[in-house]
């Protein structure tokens, strides 16, 4: 039986590489237990998807997998070309 050896330096290097290439990976791996749930702060959150951060803002729990990411390509291309996420004026309140 051929058992592969594990090199700790390679694992650390790979972790650093992952942190640099996958957006939000460090945030996703952060211990979120220090934050209160939105529901415990009096907000309606039936699915328990949100936490309240230190500044009072909402943090969304990333306990899901995103599929069909090709659908985001148009938005990503727009951002790469224009360095903007939208053509709307910043801080504009939109009502439909």
C-alpha cells in the first residue's frame, strides 16, 4: 500500500494560496459565535440567516453552497470592465 506523506509546509502554503484566491474564505472560516443572532436582537429572521455585528450591521451566515455560478459572469465582466457593480449613482435609494 502506498501511503502519501504530508508536508506541513505545503499545507500552510496551500492555505495561504486559498486565502488569496477565494473571496471571503477567511471571513467564512471566522468564528461567528461572538455575534448575536438577528432574531435575539428583535429582528424577524425566521430562517436564522443573519447575525448582528459589533457595529450593529447585519452579517449573513454563509452556510450554503452557490451553484450555477456561470450566471454571475455578466456581472463579473461588467465589474472588470467598469470597476462598478451597477450604472446607478452611488447611495441612490431605489424604489420600484
